[in-house]
């Protein structure tokens, strides 16, 4: 939907230090975003303001400075490290005589380049259309006839209304198609729940090393690169951290400060993998000097999507690039794991993470000994499908002595079925 920066397109970066902390952005991160989009930053114009200026956002004097830099550097696009209003974007384009893209538009462009799956492409297009709908008038300024009168009436307003209607119809169609995809994803999620396989989701700031860690743990080949938003579409793989103890590991999109609201809304079904996970592994770049601020940004997005109540373990990655940090596990006063230090690139500490995941899987499970007669073959098959059978010994009379390791609430769901009620053990006695 956007005229995205072509590979190597010369770009001028514009960055302001604003007084309000909530509106501040990072110039180095924005330069990485521009490179990820395929642009070639040739200059950066910086400044400071108490509040944004209504017409150009940057102020008229700074806008003239940007225009001179654009001419001197023969730039083809200006990238602004802030969210612009449609009027500000339009005014800057008229003055600079080149395309202007704000931070939200740039992130949407990167997502458009990264989307590979059918769902991902639909979600990106939906986010782009929502963003574009507020800027629709820009494309039809040559048709506007606001004065009226004989000889001055024209198709301008009608064309805008037609365009808005077509845009609205396309958005509705995308919603319908995404709803079908959401139902398919929900069906897969219910299948995993029926099989009682817990889900662990990797979350974290973009470029923290989630995909590299995912590949290391699952021995997969998900695309991973030293760039922002290298991974867009979620990937799920079955992982056995120990025999007969599987989990589903999900690699999800990275977060970033001031993640555009259109993206959060459009990617709701994808982010649901994070919302409904049993455990979050928050991957953190140990070598990043701004890691504490980025941790807060990730926690903020998790709260925004309703995943802040999910149990979380911090995984401090890239210790190979951090002097004096060895792989280790940190626990709280109750012995619960809080942080794991490792390197996904070198493999240091990966075994510690596997042990932590195995410990987490077993923490809520209880061991039971069952005597399953030949007539209860359906129960035996169900236990194997759930992956909770630890050992089995078949007797001469055909009765199987089965040892299972299962979470109590899963056992309760099995006990509700009449065929299994008499065979399964009674509920554990409450502890006082």
C-alpha cells in the first residue's frame, strides 16, 4: 500500500528530542529501522522542542533546514522518527518536494516486506489500510473543489467518498478473511489443549535473539538476522526437553517502543499465541545498554495485549558479547527461577534453559500408579496421546501397570468421563 523505500534509496532522518518522556524516541534505533526497510540514510537532522509544532511538527525553521539538506544530499525520501498527523505529513511533502514517511509508516513498511504467511500478509494489509484511511485526502488534492459555484463544481468530494467506501469495503473483507484464519488457529489451539501439551512463547524486544534461540532449542531453521523485525509470522514447534515431556515452543514477532496501535489491533490473532501461553520466556539482550528501558517497553506491550498475568521467566541472551557474565540461573527466595543467562549463538547455557523448562513442566505434576485392565484400552491410548506415561509394565493377566506424570487439573478432566472414573486415582488430599 505504501511507496516503500527502494533498496539503497537515499533518506534523510529527522529526529527531535521532546520534553515529554512518553514521546521520546531513539535515533540509533530509528537508523536501524531505516536500514531494515532498505533505505540508505545519508544525513540526520536533529533538534529539540518542548512540544511538536502544529504545521510541520518540527517548526518552520527546522523544516527549512531539512529542505536544504534534502537538496544538498539529493535525498529521495524523508523519514521522521515520530508519528505525524496527516496534515503535518502533507505540509512537509509540499515544502520538501519529496516523499515523507513517519515512524508508524516506516514500521508498517518493514512488516509488509517481512510478511510471508497468508495471515501475516492479511494482517499487514489491514494495518496499512487503517493507517492510510486517515491520509486518503492526500491522493485527491487535485480534485478538491471547496469553493463551489458555476464552473467550480467537480468530482472531488464524490471521488473521496467513493474511495473511502472502497477502502471500507476492503477493510471489512480483510476482517472476514482474518476471522476465518483466526478460527483455524483457534482450532489448532484447542487441539493442543485437548492433547494437554503446554505452550511456551518467546517474547522480547525486536533483535533480542528470539529466533536464534528458537532455532537452537528446536534444531529448526527459522529465518534469523541481525536486523529489526527479522521474524514476523509466528512459528510453533514441538519440543521435548526430556523424554515423554513435550511442550509447544512459539516464536513470535518482536516488540518495539510505541508499537503502532494499528499493528496491535491487526495482529491480535497472532498475539493471542502470547496471551494464551502457559509460560513466557522474555528474551533480553544482555549486551544492550538500554536493556532495562526495553524490558519496560515489552512489559508495557504485554499489558496492552492482556498477557501481563502469564507466568514469565527472563532469559538474558548474548552473554558471549558481555564481558564477565557466565551462564547461570538466578532464583528468588522461594527457589523459583527468575532469570537464565545464556548465549543462543555459542550455545552456552542452553542446557540450563532446558533444565529450567523441564523443572517448570514437572513442578505442577504429580506421579500416579494406575492399573489399567484390557477393557480400558481407550484410557491407555489417551494417556499416551497426552505424553504423560513415564513407564509401563504389562502383567500376565493383561492388566497394565502404568506410571504417569500429570498435572492435577488434567487428571480431573479425565476423571469426569464415566469410563475412566473408577480406574483413575482419587484426588490428592489437601495440605494443611
